[in-house]
C-alpha cells in the first residue's frame, strides 16, 4: 500500500484474496468509528484512512491498475 500511496498516477488499487480471512466491501467512511473501537493505534488507522480517502475520491478514471499474482 505504501508503493500505491507513493505513486501519484495510481487512482485505484484492487485487492484480492482467498480463504476465510479476506474481508471485502468495507465502507471507508466508517474508518473513524472503527479506529475508536479498535485496539490498533489511532495513528495507524489515520494513515490508512487518509490513504483510502485520497485513492477512493480521486479522478473517476483508472490510470493505472496494479495487480499481484
């Protein structure tokens, strides 16, 4: 995610996973409430939240799609 955040050309990142532990469909507008209820340091959640807001509220077109095998 740091690589994605560092690249200004990236407008969207698609995360994929498998198995029971992968979560999909998170509402990024609810991150503040999650931070309050979470055991994670608020600073960690704030960094993730800021990154998510910048990426998900960016231009409507996808300029670069990063995937992993």
